[in-house]
C-alpha cells in the first residue's frame, strides 16, 4: 500500500481537486528570511502589517545585507557586491572588506 507524503495534501474546492505539495525551504532561503527578520526588528516594523513600499524597501535592505555577509565570508571586498539600490559608492568604501 502506497502512503501519501506527509507534506502532500489534496483539497477539493468547487468540485475540483487540487494537489498541494509543501517542500522544505533551501538553506539560502532560510538565511534570507533570517536576515529579513533581523532588518524588521532593527527598524521596528511588522513585515505583514507594512505597506507594499515598506516591504519592498525591507526586502532590498535584507538582500543587500545578505550579499555583504556572503561576500565577507568569502573574503571579498564591497566592490564585489552590487551597491544598495544602485547608489554610487566612494572609492574608500569599495576597498573596505565586505
């Protein structure tokens, strides 16, 4: 007898059957989500109550900080990470470790 996956569910809605499968998040996605949580706490923002513009800004900040963190782990300089929202960095900032 074949048992269904514990992460797979069948739902019936309006006479149609929908199969929904839940998969584990990748380690990268988990790290990004952790970084987003840190950024939200720093600015005292509830992500789910924030406006779309606020969410976009929080996402951008978290992504940039994640990229800097990964570059730092690899021993790269800030110049190797795209600038935040395309802002131009000073030469001094580019030469600093990420």
